[in-house]
């Protein structure tokens, strides 16, 4: 990532899933959608959070890294860690 492209005014949300109990699992990033934290909120709080932060939605299918990279095995999120088996 080039430093010139890092813009802290841009905020990103990638919804990972909605749980059966209504909680939204999502990733939130500032400046670069590839560096995110994972959060869980009820729908109403999530909507308020997105509005307050003026987020840009990123597609859930959009990989946060180059899947063909040599270190791709080290890129995962907590949802993947709890729902799939790793090598």
C-alpha cells in the first residue's frame, strides 16, 4: 500500500454475515479496507454506526488480500477460524 493512497477520512465496512439472533458480523477499516477489525453489533446499532462514520460498503466477496500471494495462508478472520478447518 502506498502511503499517498492512505486516506483516514475514508471508512469501510464489509458485512460478513447476519447471525440468526440478528447480530451483524462485520469488518471495519479506516484508510485502507485491507486492514480491518472485526466487530459484532445489533442491526440498529450497526445502522447508526455506519451513518455516524459515513462508511463505504465493501462487498463480502471481495478478498482483503491477494489470494494468490505466497503468504495467503496467513490471512484469515475470526469467522473463518471458527467455521472452517485450517491446515
